[in-house]
């Protein structure tokens, strides 16, 4: 097979009116298909200003929010490097590459420290990234590397990953190793992961991952092992055992929802497809989920069990009813492992969720959802919360559509950590609006508009001090302010195809987060705050051409 090389130089102009700064960047991507089994991709000084904005998430918990990578170079052809555990962990999370730079401002003299803090950036520029994949008859090899640019008060990180995979008729075994250098923090991090998948029969598969992290000579360990069983089209099930000690750390190039955890979980699903001709039901599914969880020392946390009924109708609509129960136990995350209050006792939780997806129609599609619960299936809480949302999409033609999503979430006695062993309960309300527009004209023109707005308020704060036994002791003399947060992400993206794989992008992005302690509750005014005082207001033009 003849090899093929595609060369994609680009030029980008961007102007940010908030910081009154404009920038012109040049770079290139090279895609070399060496033969049918080998491929080399390299990008120099990449720019991703045309990429869709992330979903807005307000997260006050101790666990990091995971965001998938939408940047084309890192999102495409990445399956070789995927070693993960059902959103609990990812050995490689490419969003780490080009993330906010590392800083150590406190180590600088006072004047430089002040300048360092005032010049912190939210992203790092990337010098170069390379990916090589060789897929043989039964042995695969992959390499991923990236190097960031140095900043004025920071030094860029270097990322490396190597993957080996051996496959046979019913067995696949692999190794994934990562290494990251973070010079400004004097931190080196290595992760080794061995994974396997063994099909004992057509119906039964056993799989697992064993991981070791070493960060500045400190070792941590974790594993996942489980099986999946599908003896027929009407039944499937699986169980898994997970363990992460309190030292394992994947955060330099990967993602781990939390360490210091052990749990046993299972899921079983029953399906029914045969109904009377006169029935309005097309199919029905029953799903049972359960988990028993502890910390790595065996202290019981708050394990849940849930039952889900999904009914698909012949008119293509679908209704889902889910109910759960969560045992009382310890929340070992909320105080961030503070020594004088390492956990908080949490009550049992329970609740239900109902969702209805309307029938698929050429002109419109809609969804409604309602939840009433004490806590969530996988998160304990003190009080009751109510959530309702709806989604509507209207498509007047095949090349034009508009959509709107609105959600309102209210919670009594929402428990929030402030510092050390100080926590507070609030009356919390969160309102989310997402509006979108998509327009296409032939294969050349594409226009996408998306607006995301979040208004989060927490009122009537009541302070508590947690003690060594997990009790919350009311402390009314401590002053705790209210919380008012507004978040915005607005983007207009236009793409014009000059020729196959050659594009002109024009992108306008505006957004920011405003955090305050006032009592404003008017939705319109809260939504307007980051629009009137944005953290970014950027216009970008990018030309990418294929040679």
C-alpha cells in the first residue's frame, strides 16, 4: 500500500477585548499514513480556538469534574490509549495537556509574587504533540507525547505515554505507561497500568486493570476486576470489585474520581420484547444496580441500591422511572480528610426520578424530567431536593434546528464545606438554561450557536463544626456569608469548507463566572452579570488548509 502524507498548516488571529490583547499564531499538523497498519500524527504550535465550549458545571464537592476532550488532535484516534473504568478513572485524560500552567508564586519575592498571581492563565500553549500507532496482526503499539511552552512565571510540562496490546482469539492483554514532568513544582509522576479482557465463552467476559502510581517516589495502587454475562437478548448482568488506596494519584496525566475507596458493585438487566399487537409498548427493561462501598480501611460509607423501569412505546416515545435507597454511613470526602474531622455522618437517602421522552417527529422533539430525593444515588445529603427540567428541539428543515433546555434544582439543608472542619447548610437553588441553534447549507457552510447560563444561590447559611466522631455541632456565632454565583458560556461558530478537509473558521466566544455574597435572586439579573462583566470576550479567525 502506498503511504500518504497530508500537511495542514494554519494561521489564527484572535482578539480578546477583556484583556485588550490580540494574537496571531502559526502552526501545522502532519498526518502520515505510513501503510495500512502504521500512522504518525504530529502537531506543531496547535490552536484549538474553534472547538466547542465545555458544558458549565457548578461543583462544590471534593471530587474533580471530568470533561471529555473536544480538541480534534486529542479526541481522534485515541482508542488505542483508552484504559478506564466506567467514568471512575481514566489512565489518560488528554485534557491535562494544555491545561492551566503550574505556578509557585508564593516562592517568589513579594513584588514578583503579586505579578505572578495577577498574570495567571487558564490554559497552556502547546509546543508540539505527537502520536504514533502501529496495529499489527496480534500486537499493537502506541506512543503519545506532548510538550508545553514556558510561560512568564511558569515552565511547561512534558507528557509521555506508551501502549502495548497483545490480542488473540479470546484474550487481550495490554500495558499503558505514562510519565509527566512538572518542573515548576519539582514533581515527576509515573503511572503503570496492566489490563486484560478474556472471553471465556461468547456469553461471558472477564476483565480487569491493575494500576501503580509513583509521584516523587511515593507509590499508590489500585485495581478493578469484573465480569459481564449476556446469555440471551433478554438478560445481561455483571459485577465488579474496585480498590484504590489513599496514595494512588492519576491526576498528572489521567483522572480519578477519588482515591481511598473500595467497593463491590453489580448491574443486572432484564428485557422484554414480546407484547400483544394491541399493546402500545414496544419493549420494556428492568435494571437493578447495587453497590457496597467503604474507604480503603473498610469503614462503611453510604452504599446505594436502585431499580429502573424503562418502557419504550410503539410511537417511539419512552418513559423511565427510577427509584433508589442509600444506606446511612460516612462521607469521608466532604472535609477533605481534615485530621480533626476526617468524616461526617450522613443519614439514609432515597428518592425517585421520572423522565419522559416524546415521540420522534420531523418537526420537534421534547423531554421532561422530574426528581424528588433525599441526596442522590451516589451522593449523600442531609435534606430533600427537587429537580425538574425540560428540553425542546424544533427542526423546521433538515438543515436548521433550534433547541432549549431549562433545569431548576432546589435543595433544603444543602451541606457545603468551607474550610478545615467548618461546614454550613443552606437553602440552595440552581437554575440552568442552554439554548442552541444549528444551520447547515450543503457541505460547505456550518453555523452553530450555543448559550449556557447558570444561576446558583445559597441562602440562610447555618454554620456547623464537625468533630472527630463525624458529628455536626451547630455554631451560630460563626459568620458565614450567602453564596451567589453566575456562569456564562456563549459561542458562535461558523465553518466554511474551502475544499475537502480545508476550512475557514470564524468564532466568537464570551463567558465568565461571577462569584459574590449578596442576596440577588432575580434570574434575569443573575444571568446578565457575567455578560456585563465577562472574563473573556474573544473573536477568532482560523484558516486551516490541506496540502
